[in-house]
C-alpha cells in the first residue's frame, strides 16, 4: 500500500503542478496585461510630461525673447528721451540767449534815448541860460538901439540852428 500512497502522492503532485501551471498561466497573463497596461500608462505620462516640458521651454524662450525686445525698446525710449531733452535744452539756451540779446538791445535803446533826452534838455537849459545871461548883460550894459540889434542877430542865429 505504500506504493499506492506514493502513487497517489505523485498524482496529487502532478495535479497540483498542472493546477499551478494553469493558474500561473492565467494569473501571469493577467499580471502581464496589468504590467503592460501600467507600462503603457507610464509611457503615456512620460510623453505628456516631455511635451509639457517642451512647451514650457518654448514659453520660457518666448518670454526671454520678449524680455530682450522690451529691454531694447526701453533702451530706445531712453535714447529718444535723452535726445529730446538735449534738443529742449539747446532750444532753451538759444531762446535764453536771444532774450538776453533782445533785452540788451532794448536797454541800449533806452540808454541812447535817455542820453538824447538828457543832451537835448541840457542844450535847452544851456540855451535858455545863455539867452537869460545875454539878455541880462545886454540890458545892463548896452543902450536900447544896440541891444535891439544884438537881439535881432541872436534871433537870426537861433533860427539858423533850428
């Protein structure tokens, strides 16, 4: 009977091995499918991450380009502002110089007018004083006939001056 037990044990072992093989085949196929699915999902996520990384790099390059362009534009604006400020400064200097010259000319004209007025006033006073002095001298030292002749001569000379 020992042989029967051994034979039975062998058949149990063979049945067990067949069962394990069948289960392994089904479970292995299912595990393989799950692993293949998981691998495909990971591969898809890696592709998506790679695409996102590429898009992020493109966006970064775009922002860098925009930054460079903005920096160039800011530099151009600064240069334009400096040039405009220089033109305004030069125009202001020219206008100031012109205003100073104009005021100098006005002052010179006023001075010349004042000089002419003073000279004319002095001439009038000198003439009036000379006439008054001459009249006094003539009336005190000359007779009537001679004084009339002198007044006539003086009047004639004054007429020539004007």
